[in-house]
């Protein structure tokens, strides 16, 4: 009798684990796979950041900072 209960419990545990794997494959694996394929496709194209001439000079950046003091309004 104990062997029958042990087998039944083992069957339920295996069924639960296979159900979790199936749900993962159904709802998560395919979107993850599509995302990875899209990222690899975009990886073939090398995008570079466009640098403007005014942001490359440190003097221009220091002069463009606005310093102000604020007073409390009563």
C-alpha cells in the first residue's frame, strides 16, 4: 500500500514539474527567443553616438551652467 502511495505522489510531482516547464516554454521561451533573435539582428548594424562639436569642448560646458541662488518667498 505504501508503495502505491509513493508512486502516486511521485507521479503528481513529475506532472507538476512538467506542467511548469510547459507553461514556461509556452509563455516565456518564445518571446525570449524572439527578443534574442531581434537583438542579434540589430547587433549586425553598429550604431554610433553622434557627438556635436559644442559638447566636446569642456570650456563651453563650464560656461553654459547657470548658477543661481533662490530666496525663500514669505
